[in-house]
C-alpha cells in the first residue's frame, strides 16, 4: 500500500492511495475529491492520504472492512475506537504490517511511537473520513433516527479518543521554533559564494546564497520563494523601491507546476519591499546565470536546477532545497542544529518587531522631533500585512522570542532591584 501522485488531464495533481493489488482506494479517492480538493492544497491532501493509509493498515491487521460493516448498520464500538487509538500511536514504519494479529501475537512488540500531535492529527482525519464513509454508504437512510443516532454516537466516540495536545514547554520556548537570529546571520556568511567553507558548487553557490538572502530579508515562506517567477507579475526590480510580489496562480495556470511535490502558498497575496542590492542580485542571476540553463527557457520559474542531468533546468523542488539546507548544517552540526528554512521567517519576524520597538523608543525619547509612535494596532496590522496573514492569532508563534526577551528583561530588572535589600552576609558568609 502506497501513496502516489497522479496527474489529471487538466494538469492538476491529486494524491491517491494505491492498494497492494495496484488499484486506487476508491473511498479515499472519493473523499479527497469531494471533501478535500476545494479546501486544501496538494501537500495537505497528500498528508491526509498518508494518515488514511494508517486506517487501512488498521483494517488489514484486524481483518476489518468499514464499508461492509457500515452498509449493515454496524458502526465502531468503544472497544474498536480504543484499538484504533492504540494503533494510531504507532510509528508504522516500525510495524510489520504483513504479520497480522491474533490472540497469541503482540502487535506492539519492538515498535516505536509517534508524538501526541501526530497521533491526534491522524485520528482527526480518520474520524472525518469514517463519518463521510458512513453517511455516504447509508445515504438512503442517513436521516432515519437509528442510523443518524448511530453515526453521531460513533462520531462522539472517535472524538473522545483524540489525544489532548495542550501547550507543552516546547511550544512556549522560541528556541524550539528556530535557533537564535545570530545563527541565521552565520548561515548567510557560510552560504556566501566567496566563503571557502560553503558546501556548494559553482553557480549553485550564487543561487543558494541569493535564496537565503531573500528568505532572511522578506520573511516569505519557502513555498512562496519556490513559486516565484521571472515575470513582472512577481518581480518589480526597477521600482522605487524594488518589490517582490507574492501571487497565487491564476485560474488558467493553477495546475501547471510539474514538480512531484508542488510547493504550496499558504499566505495571502502581498507585495514585499526588497533592497536595491538584492534586486540587482536577482537581475544578475536571471540574465547571467539562469539564462545559461537552456531547459529553463521553457518556463518562467525563477530558481532552477543548474546541475546537468535529468532535472537540469527544472524548478527547484522542496526536497532539493531541503537537501541544500542539510548540507549547510553538516558543516557544523552542533552550531547549526535545528536550522530550517522556516526559521528565516521566525528570524525576520523577530528583527522586524525589534525595529518597531527601537523606532518607538526613539520617538518617545525625542518628542521634539515629532516622530510618530507606532501604536499596537498599527503594529499588528502592518505585521499581518507583511507576513501575509488574515488572522492576528497566526502571529503568536512568531512573537515568542520577542515576548521572552521582554519578560527576561523585566525579570532581570526585578532581580537587580531586590538584590539591594539582600544582606549578603546571610548567605554563607563568615
């Protein structure tokens, strides 16, 4: 059983679950088409299919058939749900699916387990899928009281087994979201084409260095960076100031990305100011380096593969870029541990808020200069706009480092104030 990407005649890509017989899973495909296609991007749908594959493994091991049971009016019991919950905690790469289970076997012997968040998301998607299947199988009787109550009862049982994922210490520690901003400055230095330690070859050094600079100075997501094109709809390199425009695909070009895992654009369209220096670097990359890659002339994706081979000239894939970041980490695994592309977005958010704080401090210190103080509402609106959010709640993970810095500063000030009243001779003195 495996997840594959299929391409429709329109060019749209959809994930499918292929059974051991080589035939697509009809119910999973139907669920993706009916319930997920209009609300989720490709990568999200692929993740959902991978989670539903977990349920199909559950059926296989326990010799169950949800469709047949639902058609007979038989729905999951509390015991079934508990078995499903226990199974969903398992890292299935460590499980021998072919072994099966009986009263004499131990399904959990030697297996590894996933985190509570992974288990919870797995069960959330399985629950939605099972309710969809139950309602569809019983569509002619779904409004009958017994059937409706049975489905609702199963829904409650499935909801009850989803692990609680309350905030953990990691979720309020900014170092768990991204390393210190100083580390990302060192990454920029390491990725510089002139650095003898940079682990890339020739023109790839120039391309990667430019990509790191754009991530660092704009705060855009990696998916947005990989979706940039060379046309004026995305780049305004001669403007005053120069800008990069984050644009969603138009209706007629929504499904032309040929990459196996097309990068997604989660945030809204917006325009981001860039420095003249970065604008010149982008222009030089397009006219001097990208132009030499002959296959790249067939499309307008900005960043392409420069190494000759099967993928020469293709737009950079998510896996390709992840490997590039991994090569940088290997230069000094201890120093660059935890560095990911998304960390540049967290670093940008922290530095942007630092600049707003510095501006307000100067305005408060010199009222004679009539410098406008940026209010909290204005800060939030500008922050949402530059990061591409529609809900300010999205900002919370990105403000952890700034909030922690403020709290640490207040705490240190309090400690220093209290130390004035402490008699040092009382603490181990002679």
